[in-house]
C-alpha cells in the first residue's frame, strides 16, 4: 500500500506534453468550410478535444496517470483525424474522412463512451446527429 | 445533478488510477504482439512478392508494382468473399506494403499527383482493414475499391478485369474481380451471388 502511494505521488512529477495551441491554422475545418454556429459549437465540444491541435483540458488532467491516459487518446485521435489540418488533405481523402466521420456518428462509436461519461455535454442527440450528418454530406457533395 | 456529475467523475478517476497501471502493462504486451505480427506479415509479403516478380518478368512491359497491388487487392477481396476476417487482416497489411512501394516516377506529373493521392487514401483503408473486425473491413473495402479502380484507370493492367456492383450494400457498392462470375465481398456467404458486372476493363 505504501509502495503504491509512493508511486502515485512520484508519477505526479512526470510531465506530459499537452495538446494546446493559440493559433488556429488556416487549414482548420471551421475556417475552410462555412459551418453554421450551432454545428460549430457541437463539433468543438464533441470532437475537437481529441481531433484538433487544441484540447480543452479538464482539471483532472493535472493528475497522473489520467494525463497519460488522455495523452494517448489524443495522439491516437489526431492520427486518425485532425480537424486543424483538414485543408491539407486531398479531396479524395476529405471524402474518405467525411464518410468515416458520418459512419462513426451514425453507429454511435463517436464520441467515445469513455469521453461522454464525463463530458455529458458532448453527447449528441438524434436530431443533432442528423443535423451534423446532413451538413457533412453536403460538404462531401460540394467536393467534386 | 451536479453532485452526480462530480461523483461520477471521482469514481471514474479512482477507477482509472487503479487500472491505468495494469493497463499500461497489458498495452505493452499487445504492442509486442503487434510488432511480431507485422514482422510475420512482412515475411509473408516478401515471399509473396518474390513469386510475383518472377511472374512479372515474363510479362515484360507491365507495371509490376501496380500489378502487385492488384494481386493483393484480389487476395483481400477473396478473403472477404469467404468471410475470413483473419485472412482479410493479413492481406490488408500486405496490400498496404505494396501500395507504399508503388513507383510513380514513370507517369506524367499530373498522373503522379493523382496516383499519390489515390495511394495515400488507399493505404489508410488497407491499414484499417488490417486491424478491424469484418463489418468495418467491408466498409473500408468499398472506398478502397474505388481507389484501386481509379488507379487502374491510370496504370492499366495486363488482365481483363470486371467491375461488379451490388445495389444493396451501402446504397450501392462496386468492386473489381478477375473473373466474370459474381462473388460478393460485401456480404460473403450471406448473399454470395448478389450483384452484376457493371463494366469490363481491358
């Protein structure tokens, strides 16, 4: 027990990098697409924490090993899809990504349950899902 | 309501603290396993490509690389036709490798740009296929098929190919086959013969 306590205190001093940036790059999804405000808010709250260069960290990110856990998630999330770098993708890849995003939302795979458990505001209602999917479908149609 | 949120938060944190360390270890093991797997696939693909090369040597003026991609694509398709998730994973990884090896230098600049975009997209789909359950493999196979079809339009191929189409899967989905007979990779044994030849290539 004491060992565990020492380890727990010890790991608090190991820093994590953090995923935050003051600059919104020109390639950001929101800047290159004309996103209506309500959808913008929804994407920001439900997706951007793990899928952009700027995470709005919760207070418990100050505690290890939570910070590691989140860092892992964010790294994985950005590798799959990074809204901040949206416009650097070719149209072909944008179309692929849009399709995947829509599938993930439709099948309730995203946002992750482990995320919405704490971020209840990130949960998408059926009508919000509908609205977002419709908007993304339209972007996809305008690509070609 | 707010209390509930805080309590849930605290519970989740306690849970995380208790499990995260053991998780880390488990993850490490998994990673090792994965590393081992890719190595195996690598061996696999090498052997496989060697035999391809011999075949190619006989068809002298063909683009070996694109033909290799096609060969791997067809292996993957056949795995999906026979509902074999493990094989599809394996061939997904092999296909990813041959996509990465495509040499675009002999094409015009415009074709190169397009080929690079196609390959970049296809690699991602192949990668997903190599690590996903069957339903998800099939989702990615749809877009992968479009990529490969677009690639063939540029690179050409030695064999006659058939573009086949199933109107039922995901609002209509196409794929390529070397044989005219329809064997559906989106449904496998469930609806093996659903679909029709939409276009003949070559």
